[in-house]
């Protein structure tokens, strides 16, 4: 298990985690298995999406703001129900297969911490679960 | 593997599962690994969100009702396509890391069964997947 | 680890994977554990939903098209930001518990590859993570 601090600087922000996850995987020495990224917060999430053009993250945050707007008639008194709703839409974890000690992310995939109610000090957990020793790659 | 019955009482409802999952984890005796919560239904889901103010769950159900309304022009004849759509948005599983025999939920996180087409008798599965014995906590 | 090619034929399409996953599980010879289905793309996803009436998939694609429309004012120049947004809503993986060598899918559940920006040649990964040998089914 690895835990990392993430300092967010805006109310809504997508922060790349791919390099940090790859580094934790290397330290874990796991060759084959499952990488789990877990966010222990209720107004933040984690997703996998495009790692090349930063406009994609901008569009995702813009889109989520239209899908779950801040100004609906919510009951919760803290004024951040939109962020709770986004957390349940995007999810609090992602899993990625690992083979030969590498994350099997696609060419264009990056891992992003999703802040929906910042700025805050956040944490993220990385966990590595080994596959059975007999598994092999097949097509 | 543990299976539990969930009796829902309304069309839409979020039912806390955290205590039940913690109890199943204790019975499993797993110290370190991954807890998987799986919903074997297509008009229900499972999510992790705020465990303190029940208004957050109310806001999430209200918000999902605006995001995927009952009265769109759907093709499926059973009149519950909104519930199928919500199930795919929220998802049919969550995973939570376990260390020292404890769920690593954040302070404000609770686990919720999400009924989108009740009332019904539902089931939920809890599964525990061990980490490699050599893993340690690092920051 | 198993990798499979998926040829999609429309811009948006849900393609059943259940039989292929069951076949890969059989080849893996895993009796008890977790099946992970992973999509290494940023404009596609994977979900679990109704396996009987194909109108449900039609309604899900229609609904996602209303939730994340093609014609919003996006920044990303490729004209497929709606597909990236849908990928983050639906997610890039699903997990399914396995017991006695069988996927514990519910009666009405099927696994679907979700194409949001096709037609394209896509890939999907199936991974099998064993449970601890001591686990038993309890209710």
C-alpha cells in the first residue's frame, strides 16, 4: 500500500497521477497483477482519460459542470452537493492490469485525480494485488 | 465470498452497507488486500459517498433523476430505462483497499446500495482478494 | 492476461463480451477470484447491463447522448469530447467475482464494450486475480 498527498489549487481540477503510480508500482516490485488507485474522499474522484491534449480534461470538467450543476436546488447545507454527485458519477477508484512490471495503460491513457470541491489537501492510495503465478498473455 | 439480501422499500433509495461489509471483512480474516462489493442487478448499483448528512444521498438521487429522467422517449417496454441508465452511470461494483484487517474508507465515506427501480428483494456480494504478503505501507 | 480485438462498426455501439469473457475465464482455470475487464482506450468504455432486450442498450446510448451531447462548446479540436466525457462517466473497467470457475453475473447481466467514437479497431483485456484459498461462500 502506498499513500500520497495531493494539494489541489482550484475548486475543480484534474491532476495527473500516472508518473506517481508507475513509481509506486516499481517500488512494489509486483510483476503481474492489478493496480488499484483509491480516493478516500467524497467530493473528489479518479478517472482514466486522454494524456496528450489538456483540453480534454478541460472539456470533461466543463461537461460534468453541465451534467451536475452547482445551482440545482440541493438539500445538503454545505453548498457542494454538485461535487458529491460528480464523485459518484466518476467513481472513487480505478483499476489497471499490470504485466511484466508495467501498467497496461493504452497509448493515450493517463490517470487523473479529480478535484470537485477544492482547493484542499487530499490523499490517494495505490495498492497492488498479485495475479496467480501461472497466468500468461494470450490473444 | 459473502452474499447478503437487501430489501428495498422505495423506487429509488440509497441503503448503507458499510457495517455489513466491515462485518464480512472480519469474518473473512483477510488482513491486507482488496474488498470488492458487487451488485448482480441491472437496475441497481453501488457507490461510495458521504456517511454523515443523509441529505447528500437525497441530493444524489435527486440529481441522478435530473441527469437520467424517467420521462425520456425510451424504447425498452418495461418503463425502467432510466434505472438501467443510472446503473451504468453509477456502476455495479466498488473496490476498497484493506490494511490491518480494516477497510481504508476515508473519514466521511460510506458504502451505499443504490436502488433505482424498487421496491425489490436484491442481493449484494462481498469478496476479499488478498494482497501479496510482502506489501508494506509507504508514503 | 488475455487480450482480444473488437472491431466496431458505428460511432456509438454496445458490443456484448460476456461469452468471450467466460471463455477466457475457462482457459485461465481460475476457480475463485476476481475477473477484471479493462479497456485501454479514452473514447470507449465497458459496462454491465441488461442482456435480454437489446432496446436497453439502445436507450443507454440514447441517454448518454443527451447527458453528454456532441454539440456542446468543447475546446478539444478532434470533435470527440463527448466520447471522452462518456468514457469517464461509464468507466474503463468492470470487475466481476468468480466462484467455482463461473462469473457471478446476475441473471439479467451482460458485459458490454461501449464504443463512443467508432468505427475503430479496439482492444480489451481480461485479467483474473485469485482469491485466498480459504474463502468460502456464506450468506
